[in-house]
C-alpha cells in the first residue's frame, strides 16, 4: 500500500520568505501527483498536478517538482504572503483509482 | 461556474441512526470520489465512480457504508447504524478523469459534510 508522508507537519515563516514543503511516497509507480491547499473548515483546492512523465509544474508563485525514482515531490512557494496560510496536502495516484493523501503541512505566514 | 456542492454542511446524529450525505458534482464530470477526513488524519479514500462502470468500493471501511450515483450525476453516501468513530468530515470530489487528457484528472472538492455521532 502506498504511504505518503509530509514534512514538516507545521511551518511558520515571516511574510516574504521563500519556503519548501516536502512530500515523499513509498511506491514510485504513480500516475500523477497533485498538491492541494485546504483552508480551515473548507474543502480542498487543487494547486498543481504533475504527471508521472513530468518533472515540474509552475503556477504563479508556486512551483512543484517531482522525482519519481526517489519518491519525492516538493512545493516551492516564493515570496510568501499571509493569504498563503493554510494546510497543504499532496496526493499520489498509483495506476488504480485511489488517491493516497499525506496528512499535510500546516503553514502560517506571519505578517 | 458552479463547483461541487455537498449537503448538509453539518450533521449531528445519535449512535445507531442512519445518515445520508449528498454530493452534486460539477456538471459533465464523469468521475466522483468520496473521502473521509478524521481529526488529525489524512484523507481516506472511500469509493470511486467513473461513468457507467462498476464503482470501486475498495475503500469502504465496513458494510454499514454504501454509496449510489444516480444518472451519472448526484451521489449519496449512506452510513447505517452510525458509530461514534464515524464522526469525521466527508468530502466529495469530481473530475473529468480522461486518461488520454491527463490535465483533466484534476479533482475539484466540495466543502464537505461535518458528521458528528453522539
């Protein structure tokens, strides 16, 4: 069974700082990997999706990378803002129908 | 356009009662997922519907859980004889899920139903 781990569990940074969130998975046979943010009491919002054949995806201040062979993905957030405060989740999809989610990194950006 | 909607947003029930949770996916999305998010835990896959194919029920934790998807659109998740450990947020997501167009695998989530079993 695929295991997804996210480190750190919580992170607090001052506004303007660049930061990296980490996601690791145990089985490299994945179809894609998706990063989400979840605001308190809300559902998940998709940020970036990386196919297994890709190495990175970018959207605005966000950049996600994928190293399938080592079972790792990172989410880089540039010039962090208080509005980036949320829980960030990564999810991997093996060849089947299930997505496996990590437990998330809770990010606080301090003004 | 309209996103994924779920109802009710909150549900409090007594142990042993049955509950029904509803999900309205984005129009035209062929795939629909149900997940459960317990306090301090990651999302747990429950069930997957894709078009007219038989659903993937491999994540359902017990036979008290069942789900239907009528007409390829609205889905209901039913929990019979609820237990306190069923308390969680139940999230629904939909996607176009076309493997030949992978960019449309993106899942869109509803706001969830927060279930509390007393």
